[in-house]
């Protein structure tokens, strides 16, 4: 399945994930599609006031960040970036601006698999952590705010 088209949060349907075992075979890891479903489930588990405000955010899983994405966060090692928020945070927006691209939350599949192998953290927990962190940037949250948001997710 080609995930390059992305999915808007409101248009996704949260499906039970019985076929995804968070403790799956550590040599394989989840596919990009399975990781996309984990990420969508993480967004769906957020408190309603945050979930509703993420309606226009597009969630995408790619193998690696592009060179331009790495440069935007002053990184050059594509294995070090597991997620990225691209867009104008809500507190910085103006009602006078229009025509912008929708904000995006990117998850980078191969670096996440590598971190999963290195840390032993459950894959669904790792994906949830990255999704919540990047969603926090959409709201202009500090790191402390993001820790609270992650703790509030189901």
C-alpha cells in the first residue's frame, strides 16, 4: 500500500488492531502500513479537545526523512530523526492567512525500527510517544506540556 498520499485524521476510521502484536518479531518489526495504523490509534486515543483540533493534520509514515526535512531541524543523519511536525503551530496562526498546506506529522519507519531494536520499548508505545510529541508541536506545547498530553492519552 502506498502511504505517500497521507491521511487526514478526520477521514481515518479507527479500527481494532488484532493483527498487530506490539511485541512482534523483533527481526521484522511492523510494516509501514502497520505503523500507520498504530499512529492513527495513538491520535484516536488523545483527549477529545486535542483530537478535534488535529482534524486538519495529515499523518504520514515514510522510510526516512528527506534531506530538506533533516536540514530543517539541523540534522544530517537520517537514522536520528524518528518524527517531525511540519506546519504552523496553532498559536502562531492568523485568521488573515489562507492557502497554506495542511500541517503534517511524519513518522520515519526505519529509524523507529532501529530505536525499537536499541531500546526494547514496545513498538506501540514508541510510536505513541513520537505521535504525541509531534502533535504537541501543532499546539505550540513545551516539552513539559507534551509529557502531560502523553500521560493523558488512553
